[in-house]
């Protein structure tokens, strides 16, 4: 579960960065 949440957050950051 934590992994999924972390992944989602990382994805959001990547999208925002891009």
C-alpha cells in the first residue's frame, strides 16, 4: 500500500516537473 501511495506521489511530481 505504501509503495502505491509513494508511486502515485512520485508520478505527480514527475508530471508537475514535466
